[in-house]
C-alpha cells in the first residue's frame, strides 16, 4: 500500500463528491456510485447513508478493493472497515462532513451521514500501488 499525496488529498477534499466502485467477486470493476467523502489529516473516509444495507457498501465487503474518482484523481483503493468503534474518530469524521457539506447542501442530507447506522458503516479509503 501507499499513501495519498498532498495534491490528491487536496483535490478530493475540494471536490463536492466522490465516485466509488468496488471490485466484484469475478474481479471486474462494478459500477460507480456518487457519494460524499470526509478528510481527517492524511486519511479519507466515506459513509453510506443507509448503513450496511447500502448497495455500494455491500459491494465493498466482497473483496475490500475498488476504485475512486474525484477532483480529477482516480486511484485503486482498499476499503478498511472503521465503523464507529472509536467514538473520537467518528466524531472527527462527523465534523469533517459538517465542515465540507454544511451550507452546500440542506442540513437534512448532512445529518443523514451522521446517524448511528451511517457511522457504523464508515470506511477508510487506503490507496493501493498501481
């Protein structure tokens, strides 16, 4: 595995949305889904509004690998289950979502990313070597 570059992190943070696709069981890349992303330091986190029942989230659980596109960046990633086991980190991710999306979107949509079910399905995006 490798790290995100500062340029990649900045571009993804500046973009409104992120496209995410998981690698299917047969090794093919699935369809991209548009979601939101939060940045904490040098890490990127995503949450499904519908928690672990969300289709795109279930796809990430098959091989824990996929691809993301955002802000002109496209990277292969590993999906690391974070959940909300670390309440301090979960609170930081909540703040990142508020900072990025409050005022850009209605509060109800931001709040949907902060529910217990969304927090329990939090994933860290870890870039993989090309």
